[in-house]
C-alpha cells in the first residue's frame, strides 16, 4: 500500500513542495527536510513593515499554466491578480521607457540605424522555432554579430555582466532566446501583464503546507542533510546533521548539482566521473535588498540598470505593479544584484551594502531620500543562477542518479528553459509522477 512507502525530499522550495503535495495526496509518507527556518525556496516570505513579502521578487506570466492550474486546484486562483507591467532602462544618467517598439526608436544612446537593427533582431528572435543552433554560440558573440557592437555594449553587455559576472561571455544564446521568448509569448496586444497574489506568494506556499500536513506529510525545518547512503535492500538513508540516519524507499534532492555531489559521494556506485560532471555546472549568487519607503520613487515597475556607475542590476517597485491597496498604501521596492561566490558582497556587512545601493538610488533619482525608508532588509543567496555555457547539454544530470531510488531535481535540468516558479512546479509534477510510476511498475 502507498502509505507504507516512505519518501524523503531534501529542500523545501517549490519543486520539493509540489512533489510532497502530489505524493502525500496519493497516500505516501512524505518528509521534507529544509535547512532554512521556513520552506518556499527563493519565494520564501518574511515580514517587513507589517507586510508579508518574498525575499526575492516573484510574479507569474499569463502563460504559466502549471502555476495557474495549481492555484486553481488549491482554491486560491481568485487571489491571483494580473497587473499591467511597465519597464524602463537606466543608462547614461537617464531613465528611458522600454515598453514598445516606439520606445526603442526613441532610445537616443543608439543611432537610428542601431535602433532599427535592434528592433529587427528582436523580431527575428521572437520567430525562431529551432533553437538548437543557438546552443553553439554565446549570447555575447551572437549579439555582437547581429545586433552590432554599439547595441551590445549599451543594452546586452551590462545585463549579461550584471547577471553572470565573469561568465558573461560564456552564456549561450539559447538561454537568452528563451528568456526573451517567454516574455513575448506571455504578452497580450495591450502589453505585458504579470500576476501577483493578494497577500504575496506566501498565500500559495501556505496552501501547499496545509495540504501536505493534512495528507500526513512532515515538514522539518532548520535541519541539514549531510549524506545520502544507499542500503543493501534497495532503500536509502539520509544522514542528518545530528548524526542520525533515517531510512526511506525513495529520496529526492532538490538542491544544486554540486551540493548533490557532496551528498552522494562515497557510495560505491558513485563514480568520480559522475561527481566531476555534477561539479562542472557553475553557479552565481544573488543579493536582494527589500525596503519600504514613504516615497514613490518612479512610475515604472521594472528598471534595468545598464549604467556602470550604479552598483546594482535591477530595481523593482512592486507597488507600481500590484497597486497601493495590495500593500496598504506602502511603497515596496526590491534591488537586485548577482555576484560570484568569491565576491566581497558575500562577506561585507549588510548595512554597508545597503548604504552603497542607497547612494546609487540617489544618483538615479535625485529626489530619493534615504531618511524616508521605513524598513529594509538584505538577503544573500549563494546558488541563485546556474551558468548555461557551450556544451551544457552534456552536463545535465539525469533525474535518476546512480543510486537506487535516489533522484535529483533542480533548475539545471529544465534546459533550454530557465529557473522560475512555474518551472519549479512543472518539475515537481514530473518527479512526483516518476516516483509514483516507479512504485506502480514494481507491483507488475
């Protein structure tokens, strides 16, 4: 019977939560182990200025069918509201609207020829069906060739450097094409609309937690799994940080590939080549400052920062997107920056970083007054984005590891798509089905 089968899920992000929800619903005994104090992964919520907010900004596209379907299933679809988006680019000390082809034609840092060329490149990318050739050339090289040196220098290079640091010229064009395509596909004639839950994404997280617990599942937080050990009877055990072992029929790790390598190395079936492949996928981290302010700083939701004089990559005004009523009349902002693991930001004092970024805001918006900030918080995430470089397909790990009944599920496997909440749910559904089928097939 299904309830006799025990399943461990390492990591309580949306992939892990979805797996636990699906399998607990079928009667399996599910346990989530999460090293942080709360589940939710990159969408985990926290309280700031009496508001429940996500540590990293999140939204849904209108084409995010898996997330929309799950919300409907959980009875919270009515809390998900789609709002008109607005996008700008800051360059050369000036903020430019970047919401339409006409805005591109008005983008004066480029010559009129470069503007037209950039527009045609964008149209061409939207209509590409066969993305395979784009895996053989980097985004930087492709843009230099087709968009031109000036457009690459002003538009694409700052975004690639801001996102990937020293790997900016290693990321393949299929990655960038995928990011452009998902935004274009989600747009309506009237423009881009993005979904946000009234009450934040914690509404979705809490519903999943409730259902998992109602189905008998366990969620254990503030605990790390040190090792996965294969047993002789085809089961496996997790070794917890306190030295104890817990035996399971199936184990799913929803962790970065190099973390998974540490979990499984030492087992006799695990080869040095497997560990080498798992360690070959590089990651960069992310830092996010969330703050509330008495000020409305900008009329735009999304601000790409392409100016080297500003020390961060992106500024978002969630209040502009979701409306003042969503946040009780408060202005909610996110500042984001990606950094390599050895970047000094990961060892710098939080207040030092936030003060530096506030100075950058003052440059962008001379009327910005840091004294009007109500509350603020900085978060650091070491493994926020994997590097999709040439030959990446050969690095993608299998869902089923070399250990019996041990699975891996993370964003590196959804290639050519990229990370995102909808894909996390999609992967969770896929792995849950895979595990359920593995039990069913054993009965035959």
